[in-house]
């Protein structure tokens, strides 16, 4: 199996007073498609979602390890969504990217929402994967949440293997061995400070009051059997975002991007390639907003 990082240009970028390990795929390639800015899940390094970038060779991708995650150095001081979205925008400018399609999974889905609200002119379309509106959410299975919050899942391979099905649900329950080994093999443990600061970043945060003002076309993707982020959270996002569509993956758990890879990529492509909706006036107003 090919290494999904083979096509990535990995660099350490100084952005907004922080050093971020950044991976860019195909940004210098001529394309009819905008690049994708991807926000990862909590504690997850670039490699965890690299297969998605590799599976969409017609598009550029850019993502980075959060401070204290992967190979990005530890954060010196805590940060919040506003600071990290500003930092991400500075990173885009460094690469000469004025507008992108924004995507995020789980914790990163919340960050993607914040980025689209904070930087609407730089966001064309928004894809939210297995995520919530933040503090105002319907919690998942307590057994899965306690395992999710335990940093041992990153540093103790036996712990992760033992609780993999409880954590992620869906097809990992019945066909999890291959997915388990490939996913665990791509993870690099975050530092204790990096993990705590990521947890602190979203404490008290919610996008819910702002979502009715979100003018971006949005695809919400949820797993039917997600033990960490129940599908009802996707329905809440769909109800609150005016131009949203919801796609639920049957027998999908929190890792449906991995277990339903072909189906997920097809849904993302269909959404990103669809013609612009609304009148010309509405599109112009959205661009100005």
C-alpha cells in the first residue's frame, strides 16, 4: 500500500509567533478546484487524515499539526479558536492562497466552523465531518467518552487496541482489524501540554448562535453509529445552517472516513463540484459578507 504522505511537502512554518509542522499536497499543480484547508481531530497528527488528501489527487490540500501535536512544538501559552483560525489564515497567506474549501473532522470540525465564520471571504464551501456545534451538543456514549478523554489511547497501543471498537463504533465493531492497525500505525502521541491546551481551546465555545448567519454552502457528514459524536448533532447543525445538507453513513462510526473511504470521497467530490446555488446577487452578497 502506498504511503499517503509520499506526495506531501512537509515543512516547519513560522506563523503568528508559532512553529507549525505543515503538509501541503499539490498546491503548485494547475487545477480547476480550490485547495482544501483541513482541520484535524483532537490530538491527531497530519498522518491520521493523509489518506483523504491522497484519495483526491485533483485537489490541493493543506493541513498542519496543532501546537504540541504531531511534530509541532509545544504551545507556550494557551490559545483559543479565534487565535488558531487567525493563524491558519496567516498560513494560507504564506502559501499565496486567497480562498479555499474548508473541512474539519470532530474537534477540527468545530474549528472549521469558526474559521468559516471568522474568515468568510477566504471560505468557499464548508465540509463538517463527525462534529458538533461545540458546548451545546448531545454527548456520546459515556464508555466511549471516558476512553476518548484518556491520553493513554495515544501512548499505549494495547489500550487503544482493546478499546478501539468501543471508541469508534460502526463497522469497526465487525471489520475493525485492518482499520485498527492502519489507524493506530499513523498516530503520533501529542504532548501532555499540547493535548490539554487543545481540550482547553474549545471549553465554553459554541457556534450555535452564529450558525443561522452562516451563508456558506455546507456538507455535514455523520456516522449512523458514532459513539463519540451522535448523529443528532449533525441534525442540529443541519437545522441551524441555512445552506446545509446532511449525509448519514449507514453503519458508520466516528472513523467513517476510514471505513467508508470511497463513499466519503464520492460525497465530498459531489458536494465540492456541484454548481453554485442561489442568484447572482446572492452570490455577490455572500462574497462581500
